[in-house]
């Protein structure tokens, strides 16, 4: 009975130790992933534009499948990409593709974390899986990499727009004469909501990657040490029990003599 009680206590200690996954650092890590998940959805939604140009009542906005031109408050035109806008379309399609890849990786990561949390409330075998630990530790880096590529590729919009302008008669030349963000007199050009939300999501994923690499490393070591200590305690208990058993046999033998 005493041995069973100690084994239950050891299992309880390991069970409680698993809830270190729910400390403040991991809550911050999980929150960063959820915020990134929301921002990435906004980034590739069908109503979010990645780039814009404004000039005295004219507003032009670009996204991966169309260009919207607003003249004043009443007139609005929507144009789809043709061979004259192929370079612009390629830029935004690449941006959206990497954004979606980053979103998929974040989804996988959130599912793995939920499996880990659910495992902590049931059996430790889910928690002790080295594959699960290493996945949660390094997958955020992949998501960050995809998101970073997305915002980086978009920086090439000006050059792509300049190439398309060589085949078109209607161009806003100041866009490719200046930088990615610029303004002259009443003109302004720069990133739209899509690029900005992608940038913020990338920053969140960067910090989430740092937290996952360092914080999960410490917890993995702590859990291994705790499990090792519990095994040592069990071995020590068995040794004591064997010693008592041998001592009892020795006393009986002495009495018999």
C-alpha cells in the first residue's frame, strides 16, 4: 500500500510539473500566435489592399487580384490584371502565397499546443513526446520566415510597377521615381493595410520564435530532470524495501540459531 501511495505521489508531481506549460511566458507566447493568426487572416482577406497611391482626390489601391481606382467620392473603377500588369500581379500573388503558408504553419502550431495542454490534463505521454516538444520549439521560426518573405517581396512593387508602365500609357510615375514609401506635394504612395498587418504579424512571430526556442528548451530540461528524480526516488524506495527484507531474514535466522 505504501509503495502504491508513493507511486501515485510521483505521478502527481509529474502531472503538476507539466502545468509549467501554462506559466506567464507561455501565455504570452500563445497570445502572440493568436494575434498573428488574426492579423494574417486580415492580410489575405478579399477586402485588404497591399499598396496605395493618393493624389488630390484620386486614390489607387492594389491587391493580389485587382486594382481599385477612386476618383472623388462618387466614381470608382475596378480593374483586373492583364498582361500590362503582370509584374504587379506576380508580386502580390507571391506575397499572398507566403502569407497563407505562414498562416497554415501557425494553425498547425496552435493545434500542437492544444494537444500539449490537453495531454497535461490527462496522461503525460503526450507531453513527454520529444517530437512534439521540438516541433513547438522550432515551428514558429518557419512561420516567421514565410511572413518575413511576404513583406520583403512586396518591397519590390515599385520596380514591378515601373516594368508594367513601359507597356501602359496611364502610370503614376512618382511611384517608381521614389522609394517604397514617399510623398511629393499632394501626392502620397506607400503600403496599404495588407502590408502593414503582415508586418505586425511578422514582428509578433519573431518574438514568438524567440520565446519558443529559449523557453521550451528550459522546460524540456526541467521535465527530464524531474522525471529522472522521480525514477531515482522510486529506485531508492525499492532499495530500502529490499534492505528491510534482508534485515528481516537475518533476524529470523539469528533467532532460529
